[in-house]
């Protein structure tokens, strides 16, 4: 699993039929404080996440293990919206 922040959306009118009706969000990997630390990538949203949300994503074959993405050609999925992060006993991120 990776921690990422939702930074945008994308629209693809022509796509695999198994992706119809699915929201595609642009996310960027972050560190444990929520600071950007990686490249942007697209993930299927299974939870109605929004821009600015800190989320957990799964990639590769694990991305195809949710009920919504089973047997779907996806490489990344948003599977949780983070309420807060605690590292070493200190809260490093709290959803506002």
C-alpha cells in the first residue's frame, strides 16, 4: 500500500467497458506527513475520494482484488481515505 494525495481528475470517454462508470483520479505518492514524494499516477476511485484527500492505494495485482476492480484492467486503486496518520506516537497528519 502507498500513501497518496488526490491531486486531480481525468476523463476518458473511450475506455475498456469494465471501466465505464468508474471515477479516475490523479494521485501523487506522499511521505508519512502528507508531503509529496513521488510521481503522479491514475487510480480507480472506489470510495468517492476527492481532490486534497490523503488516501491509501494498492497497485499491481493487488489493485484488482476489490469488489469493484475484480477482473478489471487496473494497475492502481484507491481503497481507503485516511483520517489521520500517527508515526512514533505523534500525529503527523489529521484530515481537516
